[in-house]
C-alpha cells in the first residue's frame, strides 16, 4: 500500500474510533483491544494501533497494564478543567498574535468570518447552521493567528478533550432558552477578541479569549444541572462518571 493509502487508513481509523468514544457507542470504562476495534472498523491492525496511540495521547483512551486500552472516564471537574485549558491556550494564541502581529492572510479571513457571523446572528435572518460552521472556523483561525504551529497544535489537542470543543454545546443549544441572545453575546466577544489583537493589546486579547471560553463552562453547567436530557446531544458527555 502507498504512503498516501496508509495515511488515509490511519485518518479513517482515528476519526471513526474517536467518534465511537465521543458519542458513547464505546462506553466509559470499556476495555478495547486492537483486534476487536480493527474488526469493528473493518481495517487492518496497523492503522488501528496508530489511532489508539493517538487517542491515548488525547486522553480518550487509557492503557491497561495487562494489555489493550479502556475508554477513559471523566468527572465534571475534568470537563471544567478541559474548558479552562482551552481558554488558556486560546488566550495565549490571541496574546501572541497581538504582540507579534497577526498573520495577514489569516487576519483577513477572520474579518470575513466575523462579518458572516454578524449576518448569522442577525435576528431578521438568523442562521444557526451557518453560525456553527463559522464559529468553528473562527476558533481555528484564532489558534493559527500568531503563526505558531506549536500553539495551533496544542489548541487543537485541547479542543479534542470531551466537551472542550468550541462547538461542543452548540448541538443542543437551540433548545436552551434565549440561546439566540447567548450566541449574540458570543459573537460580541469574538469581535472584541479580534479588535484587541488588531490593536496590539496582548493582555486584553488574552483575557477576552479566556473569558469567552467560560461560556462553554456555563453551558456545561446548564446542561448537566438544569437540562440533563440534552446531555446525549453534547459530544463527550457520555464519558462523564455518574
């Protein structure tokens, strides 16, 4: 098999295995062997082994001393920490972009995304699907805005933790009261983060990005305590202990 073919198999194994864990198809605490997962995904063992190694690195799988892995189990405190960590890393990305100067082409694209987000949250033409897609792109651009591959990689890694993704709670948010107001507030924060970067205000950009991540924490607490019926719609919450 060619190098490109091997890479494609690894990518497929990683995406499909991660999805099975995040959506609860592979429950927290379940033992998972390389052979069993390869059979389930109808793939050879080599890309599956590589995918499992990556998922261990991401924290979604844990090694077992007797061999194989088990699906990780998380507490509410773990999810809060994951959200906080993403906020810290995105804050670092924003501060570095402000201090060093944003990568011009990424900054230009961010302005376009912000304009599109304004249209998506406009009450006269509200477009939830567009908001979800554009919000994800905004956060991807923010991670890359300083031109640091290391920072971008670590933001991406943190975002893969259960419930830490910037879009994790959007899948159930249309059922949350006043969610349109909430998305409008989030978009206001997006604008303030970008303006702080543009104006080279590093400390302010960092603080705004960290505060923005805390919206996810508020949504997590709402879902878990006020509307637990929504938990099945939020990726990763199936892994929460109890």
